C-alpha cells in the first residue's frame, strides 16, 4: 500500500468519519505547482514526519508509474495558520534541498518568522513521494555505490534523474496486467555517463551506424519547460524520423504529466489542534511497511519536546560519521535513553510519558556526550555499520558510560568483551527484556567498575548466561562470514589499532578458488583432489566462509592479496606474520604443499584445532573432560 492509499483506512479506524468530513477537503494540483509550492515554502513538513528513506529503485518506479498513468496514492496535507503555529511553538521543516545518503538527516528547520505566507500546508502523508519528486525536479541524489568504502565521499556520487527518450512505449497501450516491468527507462545518472552517451550517439550518427543500443538521455527537469520538445527537434534534426518521433512522444508525455495534468490529488485537513493532527498522522501511517514504532511514537515526543527531532538528527549525523560510519537511528537513541533512566525499552505510548520525555530533554547534554563516547569506543574496537551486530547489546554499555564517573582502560576492555560475549551467545537475539533488566540491575547496584565477571554469572530467565562451554566454542566454527565471525576474529587478533587502519575479514584460501572452474583447473594441473564429487565441493564451499578460512587483514594488504593463492601469499614472511593460528605443517602432507588448496581438508582441521585451543584459553573455558574430572572429584 502506498503511504497515501491508507487514508480511507486510517480515517475509519475507530474514528467518527463525519467529524473529519467537516475539516477535510479534496484538491488536486499539477506536479509543477506542487514543486513551486515547496520552493516558495507554501508546503512544508511537520516535525512529526520521519526522514527520507527511499532508494534509487523506488524513485525510478514512481516516475514510471506517473508516466504510465498509474495511481500513486492520495496525499494528506494540513492547512496551517502561521501565527497560530508560532504562538503554539509548532515546528516545521523545509523539504530536502539535496539528498546524500552519507548524511541524509539534513532537513532544515523552517523559520516561520521569515515565512511570508499567512497560511501554508504541511504534508502529513506522502513525504517520501513528494521528496522524491522534488529532488528529481529541482536538485540531485547521491546514493551509496555498492562495493565502495562507505567512509569516502566519492562513494556517494551526485546524480540526476534522466529519461531515455529511446524508451519504447508501444506496450503502454496494451492492457497487460501481468507486465510489472518498467516501460519508461528512468535512471539516476552521473553527468559523465550522460556525456559519454552523447559522444557515442554522435559517433554512430556520423558513421551512419545503427542507434538500436543508444540512449538519448533527457534530464526530467526539462519536463517542466514548455519549449523542450521544440528545442529538441531543432538541436537534433539529424536523428532518423522514427527515433525523433519516439523521442518527441516521450517528451510530450513527460511534459503532460509534470506540467499539464492535475496529477497529484490530496486531502486537506483544517485543524488548530495538534492532538487531532497527531491522531490523523499516526492512523494514516500505522499501516506502512517502512515506518518503525519509533517513527510513529516520535509524534508523542515532538508534542512535549518541539526541538527533539532537530537535536536527535544532529546527534545521529555526528554518530554515524565516526570511523567507517554507523547506521544508528532514532529508534536506538530513544530506547537507549529509556534504558539509561531505568524505564522500559519497549516502544509503547506509555513509555513516552511527559515526565520521561522531559527527563530526556533536560539531560540531553550529558546524553549527547554518552552517545558520542559510545561510537568513539566502537570505532576503536573496529566496528562500523558493516560489522556491528545487535544494538540491544550496547544498552548496558551505554548505561555504564552515562552513570560512571570515568571509564578506565580495564572498563574499556571488559565492555568490549561483554559485547562480543553477548553477540556470540546470542543473548539478545530474542525479544526478551529479562537479560537487559537483570544486567541493568547489576550495573545500578555497583557502578564503580564494569565488572565483567559479575555480569557473566547473571542467570537469565531462559537459563542461559554469558559464560562459555566447550560446546559453545564448537558452535563458533559454524557461523558464516558476518558480524559474529568478526567478533570471533577480533578475540584472536588482539591489539590491532582499528582507529588508525581499516581491517576487514578476508579469505585465506580465496573465495574464487572454490568455484568449479578453479577446482577443475587444479585437476588439469595434476593436483589430485580427495574427491571431485558434489558432496566434497559443497562441504568445502560451506567451510570456505567460516572463521577457519578467515583472518583480519588491513585494507591495503587486502587489495594486494586479492585472489592470490594462499601458498603464494604466505611465502612473503611480512604477510605471513599477521595470520593468527596459521599451521606450519599438516599431518601427512609435504611441508612444501602445506598451503595448497588440494589439502584444504587437512588445513581446515589443523587450523580449527589451533583456533579452538586459543579461544578456550582466551574465554577461560575448561574442556568437557576437565569439567567431568572436577565433577568426579567431588
């Protein structure tokens, strides 16, 4: 369901519809007029709205739907009297002037003092669609490029939305309900991509070559101009008649959708009561799929603390920029604040009473220091959005940082081990508040130090605790590469300076070595595999991504290693010295062949043995035999 399509459902769910008919009117405008209203600050966002969360595919799909005449949902606007809003200290935000995924918490607080309109509208429902349309037609997007370093600004290139005028629209007249593919080819493109397409098209035209694979990109902003089609014909007269006809048809359709048709319909609510508006907002948004509970309950916070969003957004910006970047949200901050002040962390209305909200507001300066300290510590431990696991496991750490008079080196070490233990024991993998409550009670009783031993001995309601057994150690070797394997490796690779360098999980025997083509090449070169059947290959593929075949490698070394065979890479003594628990030899295998892939089974068994011994020592775990012997003695 689109965010605007829920209006009818929301207004009839436990609400007297007749009451709303007196205050709700239906209107429609052109896209061009809506864009002008946003630009002139006649259309703003209320502080209760969430942040922009759409991705590139959703933007493209929205414009394709508009071009095809599909309904995109009805919007809900609140008609606001400016003087009344100022008198009641209501907060509003301007629409995003530019979007960058790296720091996208950037809606500017709209000053009503400088707003020349006595009345304006605020979008209660439809922010994501409206923001996407506004950015596409007046600004730029900068989404993250997969596979790049998230900490680098160049990983977020600036793009604009373009329509390929070569899009074949013949199928749009067919009533094919099964056709779910986009008909119009919209893409978010960098300027150099567009320039390359122009160069290629020009070359093909000059050489009399086919234009079948060419793209003629038009910036969608041109759809707001009345003369775009005429100008295109004049500037591109060399195009073949068929291509020109298709391009003009696409331009005219784009102009029709953006500048002629009253394509955007909206309900308008007239009310001076913030409580009534909040009620409508929550009801119309509660059926969405992206909104979190914190997003919905944020309206309650805003009502008691008007500057909450601005303060929280600024803090999230700072937190998420530390190190290689994090992905903390208002959901985490609000729940962590509740935990710090000994309240329930469940996101329910009763959790955000006036007293609780004012408690957060009045202690905001110290809370900011705590959360900034937290992300600094996490970065020092080597964490980022890429490898940070359960955020619930951070609550006891946040609690201690806030209430402790100082954080000692031993506290820091114990907090890191606590987080790793909680991750590996999956203490917070279920929606159970018992562990968090018991851990907080212990920290509350004694905040002089972060006593890991005491925390480990707390018995939770499900019978578990934070201590390890040999069976727990064996379980660690079954996890596939991810946040938990990073935790395990960080126990083995102690003393790394994560803040100074970037360390990543890397395969010892390269990932690509286990592909069928690579294994078949080994056989061709005479390296006999123990079994070339499907069973062995499947087993190896599973073992390839466990901690036995992983290590932590500094970023630059990772680039140099790439897909080099292990035998070649460890021949360099400088590289070899960084690998923990690396076998020097394998039973029954010639020393020269120790790191050959053909002996992967022996390598796996031997390194697993070495790693298990090391982990048993670090985690102070007695073997099952030792436990049984000590039990027998008594």
